[in-house]
C-alpha cells in the first residue's frame, strides 16, 4: 500500500503509521480477511501495490493498535495477550486469527475496539460476532477452552460533560463491555467453510457486494430545528416528517424538513479499493 500525507501530519506520526508491524502469519486466510466482503478482499489482494491511502485516514487504526500494545502490560499468569492461533481446514486451507486477550481463570476471550459510540447504538456489529466466534473455534481446535466472548468498546467520542447534561445518545461510561452470543461449534464450522468457499470463488470471478456489505443507508427525511446541525428525528416518508415538523413549530420557520438521499456509505467513504471497483464506478455514474 502507498501512503500519502496530504493532511501534512507530523512526520513521526506518518512513520508510525507506515511501520505497521501487522503480520497475518503463515496462513492462506486470516479471520479478519474472511469476515470482509469477498469482493473487497480479492480486490485488495489484486491491487495491494497500487492502493493509495492518506495517513490521516489511518489515525483511528493507529490508536487502536496503541490499545493492543497497552494490553501487553496485562500479560502474565492470568492473561494471554496478542496470540495467534492457526488451523488447517479440511479443504487444506490454513486459517489464522490473532486474539487480543484471553482470561485463563474465567475462560473468557476479549476483543478490544476503539470506536465511535454510534457503532454500538444498535448492538454488536454482525462481523464482530462472527470474528469472535471464529477466533473461539480456532482456540478450541488448539485445545484452549473458551466459555465466553466479550467485546470491550472504548468510545473515542465519549464526553463526561454530555453525560452530566443528560444526553440520551451518550453512553454513561467511556468503556462498555458487550457479551457476544456463542455459536454452536457445528454452526461456526459451517460458517467458516462458507466463507472460505466464497473467498475462493471470488478469486475466480468477482461477486457483487450486497447492500448490507456496502453499508447502505436508505433515504430519510429529517426534521431540523433552526440553528441546530443534528436532526431532531429521521422519518421514512416526507409526509410523516412534515406532519411532525408542523406540530412542533411554535413559530414560523423554526422547523423544516430536509431530504437525505440514500447512499452506500462504505463505498463512498471507507472502501480502500473503490478506485479499482467497477461496481462502485457504475454506482457513481448512476448517481450523476
């Protein structure tokens, strides 16, 4: 990957981002790769030397790596930290996954995420659940007992002041722990087999990303208050939003309705291979 510094970040920070020591180990697929949409993962493999990303877009990833480095201070008799587990699938494919922390006393696997508070407002992301259960499967097959999986969310946009003011969209604490539902071993094995097959097929013929994989947000109508940037509430129809705005309006022009166009968020803002993707190109042509 080619790294740019268009935001003119301090050079030591850029070098820290450039010198990412991540290594997926001796395997064909990592768990992180397998939970990616097959189209994205395959385009990354095909164009890795051509992908360009600005250092400013890697800041949150760098902060997350810092948390993992801090966890190494906890390593000892009670915890196993930053270990990689590998298995050979019956298809001959080698799969590996690196865990953040394992509690030897409670047999608990923990994964730490530095994330936005909005990420968990509807519960755990499906890919987090899949990642946790795949890592558990690798550990079980390496003779390590796992009775519980937890995700520890560290909110980078948390505000103590906003909590004191009673903001409903602000978690009470900056660190929140979520228990991950445990899949049956047979189900996890079937899921792993499906993911391997999908990624192998993508190497032969690229599939299209689904709306879910593209983080599609349907169009909405927002009730907006004058002088406020955030919507009072979002609605699925213009008539419903207009009705609410009119019922809220004590003075003329205090509230208005804005149309928010549907969009594929991942494609537009977060996909590292969008410039190599024909599906994205066609999507942009349709938008224009």
